[in-house]
């Protein structure tokens, strides 16, 4: 069973979180081999997003067995990103996963967190303006995959970002089924 952590920090971008979580829950149901862990950074499970929407995490970060993780996916939102960037446990998880060649993923402003952890060095996608001071080069792409690092541009790209995570964790067959089943081709018409 592969395990992916999606941490919720106060100020997270709700559309990005939902895009990631929804696609990964679907991938989990299809594969039977993926566990999605939605964790708050502290003991308060209700987490307020950037637009005032509250989402309830399943557990606190403290309760997660971080040694058994296969991936981490960071939603954006500027305040959420800052809260993730300033959390030593999150940075340690990112560093460990990256050194083990496991998936580290971030969308919108959160590639800044990957940079803070020292794992962002190639081309990446992020919200315009968030690339200032980062290693590597921002490309005008919805989603970019470079080895075990997946980055996304922002809210409207969250489903595509989630699909790339599903592909990396569950394989091409599940990716294709989700891509078609979620009507992604129609979004390009």
C-alpha cells in the first residue's frame, strides 16, 4: 500500500486541496493500493483555508507514521505555504522522501516550500510571481514532472496536478481511466 500525505495548513488554497484529494481518493478506490492521509499541522483538525472555507483533517501531523510515506503533496495558498515552510516536520519529510527518490509535489506558491527544503533545482511550475528567489526556472506549464518532483501552477490546474500524482503512485492505466472519467478532454475544448 502506497501512502501519500496531504498536509493542511491554515491559509491553504481550498480548490487545490480538493483537486488533489478528490483525484487521489478516486485513484485509491480504483487501485486499492493507495492511502491518502489528510493531516493538520497541529492538534486542531478543522483548518481554515485561504477563502474562509474550513476543511476537517483526518488526523494531526504528529500522529502520522512519516517513515512509511511514499509521497507528500502540498496545496498552495500564500499563508498556507508560509505555514508549511515554517514547519520543521514538513521540511524533514520532504528532504527524506526526496533523498529516497519518492514523490514530493507542490502546487501554486508551495514550490517555495520545496525550495526551502533544498529539493527544487530544475524547471518547475508555480503561481506567477512565486518563482522569485527560487533555484531552477519557472516554466509556463500547468504541471511539470522532473524525476520525483511534481509541481503545478495554481487552482485551475489542481485536477491535472492530482492526475500526475495518481500516475506516479498508481500507474498509467489508472491515470488514463481517471483522465477520461473526469472528462479532462472536454476541459480543453
